[in-house]
C-alpha cells in the first residue's frame, strides 16, 4: 500500500509510546482520558504498518534500506 519509511527501532518506540498513552488514557478516564487514549492509537497504527505520513511529507526514512 505505502512504502515503509520507519525502521524497526522507530516502530518499536512508536508502539511502546502508543500503548503507554492508551493505558494512561484509560487510567485518567473521562473526556481527557478518551483524548489521550485516542492519541495513543496514532503511534500504534503507524508503528504497526511501518509508514508515517509526516515522514513522507518531510522525506524522512528511518527504514535503513538503500533505495536505488
């Protein structure tokens, strides 16, 4: 679908931070908790698929693959 632009380390950090935000949102509760948990879904999804739209916008690639 989209060419990957995130390396393994980057993806792992994103997924970790996403789950931390998700759990924090569940603990906080209320509207603020829903917002925090919702924000946590973004890094989880981008880490899971390996593609970040902001990286594409700014031509950043942490994948480590040589492009020819």
